[in-house]
C-alpha cells in the first residue's frame, strides 16, 4: 500500500492577501530581481491584463538584480494592454530602475522616502580569456542599452546618462523628479487618480 504524498499546505493568510492584492489590481516587486521573481511578476501582469484593461498598480522596492530578468518585466509591462502605474517605495535601484522606466513618465510615481539608484550593469566574468573578452563586450552593450533607455525615458542626453551611470548615482525623490525618472511624488493612494 502506497503512502499518499502530502500536499503542501498554503498559509491561509498568504492566500487571503494574494486574493486581495489581485482584486485590488496590485503587483508587488520587492527584493532582488531573479528569473523566478520575473516569472511570478509576468504571470500576474498577464492575468490582470487578461481580466480587464483597468490600470494595474505596481509597487517597486528592489535593489535590482539580474538585468535580463528585469528586461522580461520591463517588456511585458509595455506589451500588455492594461496600463501600469509604477510606484517607487523604499529604494529603486539598478535593474529595478529599468523596470520602473517601462511606463510613461505620467505613470511613474514615488512615495516621499524612496531612493533611486542608476549605474552601469556589472558582471562576474570568469573562465578562459576569450570568454572573459566576450562577456566584457556584452556588458558594454548592456551598459549602452540601459543608458539609451534612461535617456529616452527621462529626456536626458545620452552622453550625460553615460557619465552619470559610470559610478553609482543616488537620487532623492526630488532629484529623481528633476532628472525625469519620476513623474510625481505622492503620499496617498488617492493621489494616483
């Protein structure tokens, strides 16, 4: 006689909160951006867009992470038919800034204590010399691609962005507003409407 495989129990509080967030058309991107995080965010965005063309609110507090995982979220936000309101909170850095810039400036908001970070992509090159050279070329291409996105979405000249991302560039909400990253600093949910 076989012993039945136990089914993992789902915390009822988690189910309740997930259901409430879905009904509120809210997606949370908190913590490092990985392939699994990107898959979860993309799944939620597609499901919410399939349900309705009403706006989706996406709260972002992330140090960034894997650039290509951030690319997936960035591209799907632009791909779906439902508009997305990006709301920065905590900190929005690196690949998370790339995700944040996936919407038009008028849909980019932040809360008063948000910090922003832009910088060039980094990589851990290893292996044979020819592989390291290939990886270095790819990092340079990624840096230019990120800089072009920042320039396009903020209105800053490409050359300035390239200089600004040479090292870590931190910005307060007011500085990010002046730079063109943020469309509006808000304090309440009602400020979105």
